[in-house]
């Protein structure tokens, strides 16, 4: 009996050792599927704010940080839609995508307006850094009350015939709200880079002739302080005179950027990369979809690859000009 008890104790110890060993082995394996996706979300969300450089202007910093926050929420929501099964949470994730993208567009619209030398939210707006808490210190002088500046009528928008034509692809139309989302090239008169943005239509009737997926030519300007589409067409009419785009910088002169491939769409010639800052494009670290200057570049990489790449504006679109797996 004593021998049997000793044998059972030895077997139990052996099984416990095996279980512990398997536990360590399981911990050593890299996460896959949904766990890996959510680990990546957590890593991106942790690093984003830590690596951001503040401008020292409370309004600009608020806008920049809020955009980063919304982009992180979109990244999280997309991960839930890709891996989650609970219908209530999927609906919540979809709502986040719809609402946060609109707020990002509104914030980027403000950033464009704010870059204008004569921008002021209102005629009597105080200088930056003069919010309530900045004025409450004991040594802070009381604010001087000045006579209100007579309200000047807003400058009328530029005549449509003088506005540059911009190419783009319609992503979404909200006829009820009079809004249209366009993936567009640079808009010179607004000092706006190529991006996907929600515009207001100056006349909602403009939206009747276009639909999601249409390749369009449009004009945009500020109307009553809002960036609005002034005219739009599907390109079947007479097009604007063609002007050759500036040539991208030679790839050898572009900075090399590190990143991780999130998705490759060879059919569309597009690649999504979670990347670090891109100095030549003044772009912060983020996850972004790029066009490939040469679709053949995408044949050598796949989702999950650590890569080194260069990017530049090509024909008005931010594109990957070279890419290779990181060593």
C-alpha cells in the first residue's frame, strides 16, 4: 500500500511538471488571431500619445490629440468588426466608425481653417493661452474690456469659375444632411492635402447626380465658415485643362520608415501599414492605407510583415514608392 501511494505521488508530480512546462510553452508562443489583433490595438494606443509632439498651442494640441484619440477608437472598432461575434458590440463598433470619422473630418476642417493667416473664430476672440484657468492666477492682470469690433461681413466665396478642379472618388452620400464624403487629391485654394473628407454641399441638389463609387471632378471653397462643395460632376462633361503633377522625389532621397503591414489589396494596388512618422510628408505615426506607386511592389509583402518603406505624393496621392521586409 505504501509503495502504491508513493507511485501515485510520483505520477502526480510528473503530471504537474508537464502541465507547468506546457504552460510555459504556451506563454512563449506568439499570439495569433483575435488575441494578436487586440495586442496590436493596445500597443498602438499606448504608443500613439506617448510619441506625439505638442505644438504648445492649446487649440491646436486639443485638435491633434482628439484626432489621434478618434483614430485609435476607429482602429479598435474595426478590430471588433473583424473578430467580434456579439451583435450588440458589433453595432456599437459600427456606430463608432460612423461618428468618429465625421468628427475627424470636422477637426481636420478646423485645422485647415486655422492655418489661414486671418483665421479667427469670432471677432473678439482672445489670444491663445488665455482661457479661464490662465486668467485666474493671483498675479494675473484682469482682462481689459475693449469695445467690440464692428462685425465685418464674411468674404464671399470665390466665383466657381476661378476655383481649381479637383479629382476624387465619392465614398458616401448623405442627401438628408447635404453631405458628401470624397477621397480627393490636393485642394490648392484651401491649402489642403490629399485625404478622405466629409464636405457640405453648397446646394444639396448637387448630390442628386452622383453616387458612391463615382469618379468625380469638383470644386470646393469656404461658405459661411464651412468647407463646401461648390460644383461637382462625374467627368462626362468637359474636363479642366490638364496640368502635369510635380514629380515625386527620387526614392533614394526619401527617408526610410518602419512599419507593420496590416492588409494587402493587390487587386486595388493598396496596402495598409501601421507605421512610424513620415518626415517628408509631415505625417505622424498612424495606421493608414497607401496606394502603391507600382502594384508589383505588393507581391513581396504580406499581412504581418515588418517592413521598411518610403512614401511620397504621386499624382496628388500619398503612395508607397518602395518597400522591403525588415531584416
